[in-house]
């Protein structure tokens, strides 16, 4: 362990805990963050492996060069959080009952991710690889899908989305009949 690195293993952080942050690289392995307010915190050069955030506020968090390897977020608020600047290596995030309005995933490869019961209004998935991703009971109103890979993605229970099949790879993606209007939106066709 280098002198300028900090390691936390199998630790639970609660709302009262204050993380020691600075210029040092910080590694979190199998940690649980419960009801922590990290709004606008800069997690530059931090690494989260097999960590869970439950009931946390991570709005406008800065993940510049942060590692997110199997990070799970539950019942958390991540308004405007920019995941596009996190490290690409081993990037893997999943969300359950989270508010991700205006979050950015541009150019991220997040295959097999699960978004369950989430609000993703205005989220940006431009040039993302979302192969085999599941959007279950997710509000995708105003979400941006441009040159996005949605191969075999499951959007059967997603709603309020607008995805242009000519601008995105939707090969073998799953949609419900009620989602057809979201695929035909640009043609101004009314599906009843």
C-alpha cells in the first residue's frame, strides 16, 4: 500500500460518517454507504468495487477518473450525476428505485446493467453500449438515445421514451406494444 493511498474493506458508512478526502487515491471494497449525503462531492481517483449506496444523495457528484466496478445504487438520488467521466475499465453500475434525472452515461459501456423503478428524465445515453440492459418500470421522458447500442435490451416495461431506430442499434431489443409510439415518435404517427 502506497503512503498516499487509503483503503476501506467491508465497512459500513452511515449518515454521520465523514470520509477523509483529499488528493490521495481512496479504495472502497465491499463497502455499504447508508443514508449518506455526498451531493456535489468530488470522488476523483476513488475506486468503488462491489459497493452499495442505499438511501444516499449523490446529486451532482463528480466521478472524474473514479472507478465504479459493480457499484449498486438503491433508493438514492443522483440528479445530474455525470458517469461519463468515470473510468471505463470495469465500469459496471446498477440502480433500483433511484432518481437519475439528467444523469449522463454518454459513451459508457454498461452491458447487462439493470435500471429498476428509476426516474431517468433527461438522462443522456449518447453513444453508450447498453447491450442486454434492462429498463424495468423506468420513466425515460426526454432521455437522449443517439448512436446508442441497445442490442437485446429489455424496454418492455419502460415508458415515456423516444428512440429513433434509424439512429440507434436496437437489434433484437424487446419492446411492448404500448412502447411502439416511442419508436415511431419522429414520424408523428398516432398509435392507438
